C-alpha cells in the first residue's frame, strides 16, 4: 500500500489539527506512504467519500451525521475514537418581543433548511431538527406545536469540484462555502421565519451580526445526552478493510492524533487560531462558542457517556428518517485500535525505564 486517504470537516477536531500540522505525512514519510485528502482526488467518487466513506484506506473525522448515515447505508467502517467539544447551540430571533414560552412559540415559523440537491443525507436539516427538539424541549414546546417552514438552499458540494493543484485544502474549503447560516439569516431578515437554529462559532457570529435575540441556548438543557448533534461528539472512523489488513497503520494514526490532544493542552492560543481559520470565524467567537477550554477538549477516546449520546442521536436520526435503516451501534465501535495506540505511545517511555 502506498497511500492513505483522509478527510475532515472545518471544525475543532484533534484529527484535523494532526493533518494541518503535517504530522501524518511526517509519520509515514519513511514508509513511503503518501497521505492525501479526498478532496484532492481527480475522481469524483473518491471526493464523495467525504460523505459516503466508501474509499478504501481512508480515515474521517467530522460531523457525525454523515458517518452514521454512511454506516446505515452499508459502508464498511469502524468507529475507533470520539472527541467531544462543548458547542454553542441556540434558537435565535429578530422579534424583540417574542417570549420563550409555549404560548408565545405555538404556531410560530421555524426556519427548516432543505438542501434541494442533496444526493446524500441532508445533515444541515437533521442538525436543525435536533436543535429544535432539544431546545424547545427545555421550554415545554413540542415539534408538533410549531410551524416548520422549509428554507430551500442549493449549496455547492465538496464532491463537485477539485481544488487547483497548488491550493491548500483549507483555502479551497473556504472558497467553496458561504457562511454556514447564511440561509437562516436571510430568512430572518426577509421575514420568512420567526426563529432559526444556529450553532458553533459561525452560529454565534451570525447571531451577533444580526443583533438577534437568543431565545434559549444549549446550556439550559440539563440532559447532556440531548446536547448530541452533528458536531457533538465527532467520531473518527476508518475503512474496515484497512483496519483488518494493516492495523499497525491505524494505530499509528491514532497515536499521532492522541499526541495532538496533548499538544493542544499546552497551546491554547494556537488552537483558537486554528479553529478560527477552519470555521472562518474570529478568534473571540471561537473562545465564546466552545466554552470550558477548547484546548482541553481536543482529545480522542471512547468515553462511554459520549458513545451513549451518539447512539441516542443515531436513534433520533432513524426515527425521523434521516437514516433509512438501523444498525448495531456497539458492533460498529472497535476499541482495539485505541488500546493499541495508547500502548504504542507509552512503549518508548516504558522501554527507557
């Protein structure tokens, strides 16, 4: 084998930082194994693997909805790690008088994004529905009580274009994406919707740009399981064939990603700069959108509570039809690579003693 493939979302992940710092290329240089982004491929099928995770010898960390959807579609992947970064999630409005109460919100128009050209799961729509469900639940409002208004949008997909040969992947991602919540902002400004859901640094950014009121945010939701959404937690998945045939390579990727978590704890400023660049947000929005010390949350593990929250979210997606078939979540998780990676990281110190 001469090439490993990877993809990551523009979000705070330890795997993304590992890639950005060139540590995977460094790790495999002596083995003459090339490490390449899916988005740099000429073949559209390979680029589409960002969502489908069908490309052999590939890794992915990012939003969990595509990862869950791909597994439900039959993609042979394994979940080998998770990172959980607490993330701003909120319902916002421009109505200065709208109260956060069941009576006031009943029948109100909630902007519900709809990708008109989605050939894979509409993760933006699923994310919004989960946000509505979790945050309205705090207020005692049911989804059946509100008016979900479709906000049609036609984003340009990552699979549809290839960057120039000399263009860094992160720069190309920036060029392809409008503001993440541009359609929601448009709906509020045009009076198409009374309330929309936003999240992350880009969500906090747009709320402040609009001078919008925050009706309720995720900190009001005491049940942390219901904090789970597309960005929480973010799974690291791998092609199962690679794991079967070359578990040593998977272990090494995990070990370098674990190194990143340790590095992040000592470099809070660098982490904020990296995430701001990835999300196209100012660093002060990053610091506010990911509370509790972002640099201390960029760890890879298989925390039982995080796994339970992701399994619960999978059931939410299945209930609402975002994944067409259910699957055995526990069988999807393979803890062996993480155990081996932890042992690999500790082996030099043990030998030195």
